[in-house]
C-alpha cells in the first residue's frame, strides 16, 4: 500500500490522499455475474422514485468493488448508480450494464478521464431507446410467437402448453441478455449505435414483425370461432348462410371480426376493454335476431 502523504505529526499537516491499489481486470466471468444478478433481481427492489436503480447497483456491485479500491470512490460509484433508472430487461439492461462497466473501468484507471454526469448521461440517453427496441421485439413478437407455438398443447389440455412459453422465453432472455452484456462491454458506447441504428437490427425487427403477423393470422384463423345459424327455404331448397360463406371464403366471419377490431384500434384510442364490450354487444345482438 502506497501512502502518498506527509507524516501528520510533522508541522501538523494532514494526509491528503491514499492509494490503496490499482483496479483489477474485468473478465467475462465478472460480466456474466453482473448479468445474472440483474436478470434475477431487476424487478424485485422496484421503487417509484428510483425504479430499477437499486437492481442495477446490485448487479454492478462486485465489479465496482474490483475497480475502486478507495472506499470514497466506491461509495461515489454506488451513489451515481442509485439515481433514477428504468429500461427493458435484456436489450436495455444487458447492453447498458456492459457499456457502464466499460465506462467505470475507464474512470477507475483515471478518475478525471470521464465525469459522473457523463456516465449517467449515457444511461439516461440509452434506457428509453433500448427499452423501445426490447419491448417491441421481446414482448411484442417473441413472446407471442412462443405462446402461439404452445397453444395446440394448451388447447388439448396439456400442461406443456402452459409451461413451455414461460420456460422458452426465460431461457431466450437469459441467453440474449448475456450476449448483449458482453457486446456492450466490448464496444462501449458504440454498442448502442450498433443496436439502435445497425442494419442487422433493422433486418431482425422486420423479419420478426413479418413472422409475428403470420402468427397472429394463424391464431385468428384457428381460435376465433364465429359461425352463422341463419338458414332459409326457397321452394323446396334449403339454404344455410354458413355453407354459402364457407364456399366463398372459409373463415370470413372471424376475419371480419378481427379486421373490425383492427380498424377500430386504428381509428380510435387503443382501449381493449371498450372493444371487448362493443364486440360482445354486437355479437349478442346478431345472435338474438338469429344471424349468429
């Protein structure tokens, strides 16, 4: 331990600084540990004033301890990561953990190389953009694709239809979040540009959006059941409306219902409860008059 100070007993001068050691090297093991801690605890200490800041600090604690050997510097690092923070768990959380680790490592080697405001500014600037991408892909596409794949089992009463989407989604998030953590650390601030504006990410989003549309179409065709009971007789010939519709376009009534909801949401506020109530009233009225 190198004490950079004068003897406090000489001329009454006080110790001015203490160098207690150099920062340790950050390894892939440290990055994996940070990601595991974030993945397991990102929603547990949720608070309205700081949101997920405590989870981020918990994830970074082992790494910060390796970087900052001076107690005051370590306390300062904890404090700057306890400020308001909120983002999506994998695309946002993993990437930002990697970037922040890279920035903290740079600051630990030279405290004046980067300011605390700059570190928080990077987090604040990325957490919304990365959450938008992550929510669109994970919650808006991947999650429903996995549910759609498991629906036939659930429809048949199998427990796998209930458990499989959760297991696959949890595994997917754990693996991809770990990848983003390593990528964020390796590329630093450039990682955000690669994800937000990169051509590969745009291609992935487009592909998943198309797949998601196909899956929603399959779900609508298989699980939205609307049939007509209307029938009439002309002379000696009996006609059924449903048979006529099936000969023209099978599944046209479910398609009309789905497209009606789609255009309603396009023109009106996205209010699911109001759409469900309205659809119930319309279908009930049609059933009462004998059309459905």
